[in-house]
């Protein structure tokens, strides 16, 4: 069997890396395409995963449309030559369109019900859609997905990221961090380039939070792109962390994570680190899952975030265990199973 996997965002490398290894160990051929965006290429290189770079991400609506159109065109030519048996992606706009056009069965991983434009372009074309039970079925079906395509599981996609994780308690030392305070906060800015979020690349909801907390804790920030790095460059007690690094050990070592995005917040929750989401968009069902379990706090009010931060750093939260399904096995079963359905 030949499997085509399209990787379009950095967290997707973590999601697919062990799936790729498993398939290759089973003697399957795996063909990887990757969009140039954020740290995608760097992470693939770090894990020594061969890939074909195809296309990039746009900043404006016009750029997004043009570059996605170019990417569909270029992928169509490449995939017609490669002739895979099955196509797999997580929120790739282009893979479902190419695989549908070339009659290649596809498996699609979904965890954002508010990415309406992207979902309309993809979900109706997919043979299997792997979706968390926390997400309303109606939010998927109203976009045009076939109800028979849904594969529901308990948990979120991040559970698969920790298949082979080994904690490095010396991560601060290994990164050469010179820390002034006893407490350390890791922050991640919002995904300002995403089509589903109306945000400015040159501003961040984290800025006023940093201003109020930098006297209480060391602040580490992992920006998504250069413009966000510039936002925090002049703060005295802020260290910019440039990926790729062992972010899982970094999150586990820190006393608190404050995120204006999604993936890193959910990873921190799974690692047992106190986490506050200040994501500026609508609450995602997958975030609500962790909030309901008591593993994540959420607020868009600056003063409330600051107060919660001080409270959590002083007292912490009790680490809770949550039961999730074996998403890794679900993915493997559906990659093989989609050929038979």
C-alpha cells in the first residue's frame, strides 16, 4: 500500500510522525508532502522525515486563495504521478480536493469546528473524518459531511503526540536559560495568520499580560513567525524560544502555560501543567473538553488572566487523569480500512 500524507502545520508533524514510522515498519510506502509554513520543514528535518515541499501559506484572503489554488494544481500533477492508494491529512485544504478529483480514498482529521471556510472546502469530499466526541455532530454535518464518514473518539488529537515522549527535566539547562525568578511561564501567541481568526500579525493579546506578569515570573515565548517575535523583543524579562525545541519537556518543566492558540494549551493540559487559554476566538469544543475536566482555565479578560496566573503559580492544580481512546490505533485502522469501505 502507498499512503500519501499532506502536512500543512507544525503540530501535524507531531501527530503523524509515529504513524509514518509504523506504516514504514509494516512495509508500506509513505509519500509526504509539506506546505512551507511556520516550523513544518524544520520539524520534518529534525525527525529525519523525507518530504516534498509543495506551496506556501498566504497572509491575506487573496494570497490564501491564490496559493491554495496553485497548491492544488501542483499537488494534482505530483499525486497523479505518485498514484497513492490512500490519502491522509489533518486540516489540509488541498488534499481532500486532490484526492477526490483523482478518486483516491481519504482520511481527514478534524478538531476545529469554527474553521467554517476550510471545512466547507474539505469535509464533503472526505471518505473518513476522524472527529472528537466533544465536537457536536451537527457542526460537522451542517457543512455537508456524510454522516457515514464520521469516526468519533474520546479525547483530542493531541493525545497522539505523546506516543514516545520522554521527559527531559534538564531542559532549562540544555537551552542555556538564565532565569531570574523562581517561577516560569511559557506563552504562545495567537495564530494570527489563520483564516478563521481576525487578528493582527503585529499585535498580540499576550502583550498586556506579559507587562503585568514579567515582574513575578520568567516568561518564555514561542512565537509562530517573525512578526510575533518582534512584538516581544524589547521586554526585559522575556526570552524568545526559537523552535524546533523539546516543547513537551519545556511545558512540563514550566509552572504555567498561557496560550492564545490551541494545540499547545491542550498539550500542557495532558502533561499536567496548569494552563490558561486566552484564545481570542470562539471556544473550541476540544478546549471545552479540558475545561470541563478541570485541566484548563479560560479567560479573555486581561486582569482575570493575571489573577488566575498568580493563583495557579502559587498553588498549582492537582494533576488529574483522563480516559481517552487509543487514537493512534484508530488512525491506523482507518488508513487500512478506508480502502475496504
